[in-house]
């Protein structure tokens, strides 16, 4: 069939395919293109040219410097809690999945159900109890009163713990699907070889979960980095404002400085983009096979 | 090196639908340096028995002793056994060296140098020293199998437990590894329990074989004992390929009356049967004489239904009623050079000294073949 098509009209299907692909490229990339060109325009240029037109006369890189300047402390704050929260949720998820999948004990199913249920708790439904919890029951500022650097960052500590806990269920589920495919007799062989439950995790399960760690790390990093809701509720001290909060503050109150906002959005998205670029290949591998 | 004793070992699995008795009151004594093959159809409890010895399954009741020491409640890592799995169960992220060293690292205080020395020595003995720095994924099935064996050997355990270790190999390699494994076990002199569903492996490898069915131990004996003196109809049918032929018959006036033929009994037979009315007559395919018969009373006219040539011999499926669409057949083996073809009418003799008689109700053996015609010097019981 393919042969007869090529003989009749050289690549009519091909042309249609490329047109369709080109259209999709335009649809997907036009907002980005518009964002980038806007970020390089002066305020004057933004008002005078079409949103998609490049900044010819009114070119400037000032919005980038200004945005970076205003987002800098937010970037640092975000990194401070996002990286540990990402690592912790992946690590705990992996440990929980190991305990729920490769070991055998009574009540396993019930605990697993709790974990699964945890995935479906919406952020909004826990906002009030969460803020109450961090204000009255556990107050990081009081706990770390002995150390100013920690006490001053109580909002970030609350975010770190909250996001770690919130991420554990989905990480557990992701790891569990991988651990279920691990050969049981291999773990039995390790037991007979003298390895205890912790040694088996450390020397066998962990090395075999590296592709899955990449998947969960990328997923969690993006999720936690992009979160605004918890940050708005849990961060009280403006010095602890995270990058998403500062990005929304770039909006201004009277006149929208779109060039500044666009530059800020790109700067804010940069870390997640970098994570994808660096780990993209392993990510695909982990999602596809999960194997060693 | 030690002997292994199982006394009244029972394993009951709790299921949603109640209890399943996987292993039922099994008692077995395995001598020091002995190679015992645990054989039976799938689901007979042989793997469960092995896993109980390894400590991977708990023992519901009964005791397991290794070298006079009760090991029922010991953790698997403290039992001084090493197991070889059907799937090889190698650690895919470690090199062959890492795989072999793992057990020594986890269970002994040996220094890295000593471990390395021992791994290298074992690898040389197994002929896998050039594979030491490769990972399991880069090895062929046969090489992986060797590494799995090496990993067990390097530990120098008191007992080897092998769970169908050759089942994933192709036929030629399997036959080769069978011999090699036997030689290795003999050299090392380590008590070995070998689980298989393959009666050929059981016959050829074991010092003794133990036959399990439905969790119940049927018979323990040397391969030839089990072959020639089966304790019951199950063992008789399970050991030997092609299987023993069975004919269910009634005892009437001192002779057996069956659906297709009657069989005259000797005094010895009658004495063994001792009035049991329903009897199963068993005869091994190679004992049936096709043509050239010399005993008219036990010779019957039959038709050849199917011939399966195997080169050295032919399996001939014989039937009493050739007109039937799907006739009931029984199997005889004849020499490979004999010309036989489907549809031929032939005489088949069921020699009276070669028959086995079983109680049709219980399956217990009432009479086994006489060994007088066999060359005694070949069999040392």
C-alpha cells in the first residue's frame, strides 16, 4: 500500500503530515515565542508591536536583570526546601514501597490502602488544618529557637516537611510498581547469603531502583518547585518567600509590566527545565522499563 | 558437611478458602555427602519442602535437623545452606565476582583478600574465571547457571539445596550439566537435595530419590529400587519413560479378567494378591515382547496404532480394538532396527515374571517384577 501511494503522488501524505506537524509546533511554541520576545521588549515596545513580533527597535535585556534581581532570594528559598523535600519523599517512598512489596507481614494491604488514599487528598482540603498544625501544634520557630538561621526559616521548614510527606504516597506507588517486577528468588538468595532486610535494601533494591529514582526526582522536583498554594499559607515571613510567590508579586498593582513578568516566568521555570534536560534520558528509561 | 533429617515435617498454608496441606508428615534422612533427588509432579510439595529446609518457609509441625542441630526456627542466613534457584536469581547489577562474593561478605568475617582468593579459586574450578568481571546480563543461560552454582559452592555450606537448577537450559546443555553437577557434588562431598519434576534427572543423578505426590512421601530408594520395586502405582507410573502400562482387572477363579484380555496368574502372584478382588496389572513398555513370543498363555493378538521412532528404539502404541475412533492404547518399546508400521497385526506377550500388581483401591504394590531374569550383577541394592 505504501508503495502504490508513493508511486501515484510523490508524498501527498507526507506533505499533509508535515503541515500537521508544523501546525502543532506553532500551537505549542507560540506562547513561548511570544513570552520570549516580550521579555526582550521595552514597555514602550510591548505596547507598540504585536505580541508575536520580535523586538526590533525596542530591544532590551533589562527585564531579565530586573526579574532575576527580584526573584533571587525566592530562587534560593525555593531550592532550600525543594531539593531536600524531593530527595526525602523519593527516599521514603522507596523505603515504604520496599516494606510494602518485598516483605511479608500482616496488615500490609491496609497500610497500602492508606498510602493510596493519601494520593487523592487535594491540597485545598488540608489548608486549614495544615496552617493550624504548623502554627500551634508544631512550630518550627519554637523548636529551633536555639539556632537563629533555622528559626528564621520556619516557613521553609514547614514547606519542606509538608511536601516530603505529601509526596510519599505517589512515590511509594511508583516504586512499588517497579519492586513488584523484581525477582523474588533473587531476594531469597540474598537472605540465604546472609543479608538482613536493611542490607538487602541497601545492596540490592537501592542500586536496582536508580531509574525509578530519576523518575520520582523529576516528578517531585517539578511539583514542589511549582507549588504556590502551600507556600502562600505556610510562609509568613516575607524573607522566606519562595520563587512562585515572588513571581506572582512581579505582576505589580497598577500597570502590568509584561516584559518583566515574562522574563521572571522563564527564570522561574529554568530549574525544572534543567532537571528535565539533564535527566531526560534516564527519565524515559525509568518510565518505559523500570528495569536494571 | 552434615546429614539432614526431616521428621514428620508438615506445612499447612492458610488460604481464604481454608487450609491447604502442602507437605504432609514427611520424614526423610539424608546421609552426609548424599545426593538426594526430591521428585514429583508440579504442586506436589517438593519445592515447599526444600524452602522449609532453607528457612524461606516456616515449618507448621515436625523438625528439621542439619548435623544434629535443630534448625526449625533459625533464620535462613544462619542455617549454613546454599540454594540454587531455577531462575538463577543472580544480582543483575553486580559482576560475577560481586555475585559470588556477596554471601561471603554478608555472612563471614573474612577479609577482602581472602574472599577474593576463594572466589577466584571457585571460579577456576567451575571454569568461569574469565567471566568474573562481567555482569549476569552479558552471560548465556548456561554461563549464568554456572555462576549460580559457583555462588552456592563458594560459600562452602553444609548442604546444597537445588530447586530445578537445570530446568531453564536447553536439552543438550541440560544433559551435559547433569553429568557435571554429579561429578562436582561427588568431588565436593556436600550433602545435596535436588528438586526436580523430571524423572530422567531423578533417575540419572540421585544416590537416592524421594518421590512426593500431593505432599505425601511415596517412596525413598535408589533409582533402580524405585524403578523395579515401586511401592505403589503412583511411583510405578511416575518413574520411567515411557510410563508403565496399567490395566485394571478383576480377580476371578485365580486369574485376572480385564476388559480386553484375561491373564493367567502364577502361584506366586496369587499368594501376593491374597484375595484382593480389584487389581491393577502393570507392565513396563520394554518388558512387552512384540512377536517372537515364546509363552502362548500370556500372548495376545493386538494391532499397532501408532509408531514413534526414536532411532535406538521405537515406541509402539498397541491396541486391542483397532476399529475404535480413539482406541485405548498401551506402549511397548522395540528395537530401533525392527520394521513395524501402524496397522500391523502383531502378537504381544506380557511375560509373567515382569508384571507388577497393585491394589486397585489403595494403589499399593502387591507384587513387583521378579528380578530373576535381570542380570543381578548389574543391580546392587
